[in-house]
C-alpha cells in the first residue's frame, strides 16, 4: 500500500511537472513568434520608407502574444485540474477496492474460525458422551454446551442469510405492535443464563412499539453479544430502556476496552472489525453491528456510540414515537 501511494504521487508530480515544462516551451515559442512578427513589421516599414514603427500594428502583435499566453495558461490549468481530478478518483477507487478486499479477507478468516470452533466443540462433547463412565451431571453439562454451540452456529447462519437479504434489498419486515419492554427483558435474561458477565437491566415496563419482532430481537442480541465479546469476564453490562417525551431510548453500556473516535465511524460498516483477523482474540464476523444498524434504519430509528465512564462504550438506539 505504501509503495502504491508513493507511485501514485510520483506519477502525479511527474505529469504536473511535464505540463509546466510544456507551458514554458510554448511561452518560449510565443516569444520567438512575437520577435519574428516585430522584425517583419520593422522590415516592411523600412521597405516603405517609414522611420517610425506602426504603433497600431505593434500593439496588435503584443495583443496576440498576450492572448496566446492566456490560452496556454488556461489550457494548462484545465489540463492540470482534469488530470489531478482523474488521478484522485482513480486513486480513491483503487484504495476502496483494497480496503474492501482486506475486509472480505478478514471476513473469510473470521467465518472459517466461527464455523470451525462450534463444530469442534460439539464433536468433542459427543465423543466424550460416548464414554460409558460419564456421570449424569457431566452429561447434562456437555449436552447444554453442545446446544449452546448449536445456537451459536444457528445465529451465524441467520446473520449471514440476513446480510445477504439486506444487501439484495430482499429482507422482509413484518410490522406489528410488539411489547418492546418484554422483548428487551427476554434478551437480557437469555444472556444471563450463558454469560460470565454481570448483566443488569433498567427497563421501563409497558413500552410498546410498531416493528418486526424477530428483527428487533436480532438487533438487541447483537448489541448484548458485542458488549460481552469486548468486555472482560465478571464486568458489568447494563441494558436500559426508557421513554422520554416523543422518543424511546434503548442503551447497552459495557466496561470494555472502548472504541476510538476513528473506529466509531467504521464499526457499522459491513465486515468491519477492530484490529486484524490474524491477531484479534474476540469472536465475530463483522456482520453483527452492520445488521443492527440496518435493522434500526428500516425502523426509522437511529443508533449512536459514545464513551462510557470510566471506560467502555455505550450503544444508544433512539426510536421516534
């Protein structure tokens, strides 16, 4: 990428420098033309026996020189602007393609990891269950772990399918009146049973909205799972729901590592994940927050992310009523 940038700027500087030298050469030729025309005028006057130069014709010669100079400057400026603009557009497109390629490579690596991990976990649990000396309590634990891994695989497949539908504008939203308070409570309690974090809820009861129940469940679960992924074990995650005047506010606050201002503008992009896929330790495909943002957008709502105190992030959804 660095060599590509250097090559681009070197070529751009070379083209602009060539235009300047071209302009200098043309101006030299312009001066020679003017000198030739003046000499020709003087020769004609001498042949006619005039002692003084014809000022009117001389002014015409200088006027033509001025017009040629302005023409060269104008053409050169337009050429520089067009060349620079074309080069900038080309550079931007190449850079976007490279970034998209990197995101897709990261996505393939993460999906491969996300698929292999639960499959390996389920396989190991089943192999362990084949042993005849396994106590009943351990069997139950292994079964629950396998079910949890199966749910994880199912969530991944749902996210992949929904992302494809969103991309092709084929996602179907079934709008109805839903108990939003009850849905938020259900999502929190579901994660309480399988998380090593302290999940707290501050949910105002009796809040209903018009929306797609399944889509909102995916969005809320993605936000909670994102908070769990990027927070250390035993840390607190707070899910709040409140109605203020003409809007409903749902927030998920964690005590994780936080998000830089630069990353805040990118985390809702498709496939985007903080860091590099080869070095990061958190699980994920880069689709969760993208899908969440798309679902919220289809409900005419908005989502923002801000810093938590003393550390972490707060994802806040604002729903107009």
